[in-house]
C-alpha cells in the first residue's frame, strides 16, 4: 500500500497530540495516511502496553488512517543507530510516502527529539541504493520522501508553517481522548503526571486556537521543516 503521508511517533498518542487535526483534514481530502509508533509506551506512569495498544487502535479508527503499526522499540532506551534506522527504512520503503511527519525537534521527553532525529536520518538513508533491506522475504526498492516535517509537542517551538485545521479539532480531541489511561480523569486514583492535568487537556484546544488566531482562522497546527517550504505563487497562501 502506497501512502501519501506517514506519521511517526515515539509513543502511541504522540501523533494524535501533535498533528491529528492535520491528518484528519488530509484524509478528508482523499489522502492515504498511516501511523507508525516506535514504542508501545510501556514506561508510561499510567496504563500498560496492552492497554495503549487498544487505545492506539481506537484512535486510528477515529482518524480513519489506512494503517497503523508499532515497531516495538524499547521505550526510553531506543537509539539512533543502524539497527533502529534499518527498521524505519523498511517502513518508509514499504509505504513509500511523499511526506513524513515525525516528533518535535526538541521537547521535554527525551524520546521525542531522539525519535525525531532517528526518523529524519532514516528518511535520507532510505533513498540510498546500496542500503539493502528485505521485508516479508522480498527485496525492497529505495525510497526517499519528498518532505520531512516535525510537529510540535510540549514546548512552544516557533513553527516554520501552520496548517488551518478549522473543522477538524473535534476529531483531534476525540482521537487524543481515546487514550483514556493517559489524560485528565478526575475519578482516577493513579499517580499524576505532567499530561494528566486538566490544564494540559485544555491546552490541546487553546494552543491550536492561538495558532489559528495568528493566521486569522479558528484553529491551526504548527510544524517545523528541514528544508524551505516552497509555494507555487502568492495566491496559495492564506
């Protein structure tokens, strides 16, 4: 299956928090989108890997993505090395996306910038003919995405561009809240974490609303780019 967009996240829920509204919008426009989680989030304070597997499947269904996979890397301890890069390359060559979305370039959780650089490096290496990979017994062809964009997570990184996601925030919030073990629940007696506060849950909307305010729409999601973002002409800008 060839995809238009492949979104990577170090943990289940990273993609939803970072760019779910953009994904939902792209799918509504007929694009095929997939998600690859690097880990099962097994070191998370709340929930379990098994529970997060189910939550991730529910979130994928809400968004309507074409496929979701989990590479089973070690939460907190995966590395940006040849072994892990080759596994990412296999996914890129399998789905041949035009665009790859990945974690924030800098963030509170150490896995986020680490995963960001891992995926970015793999996107380049995936285009090299002499790197050979085999998946399901078949030799894979080289493939390099045209663009690699990084969504924004905990830190308020200044975006290189923003996407108008007005009309798609409800679907984003629903996909995030599919991870009921991870976020605000006044009835929960589990330990508190930085993402279990009501303020954090509220921030999903108010951060998108603030980015939207800056471009004159209701809601927006921000991204950083490794290369210049080119436009055909001025009329393509909002």
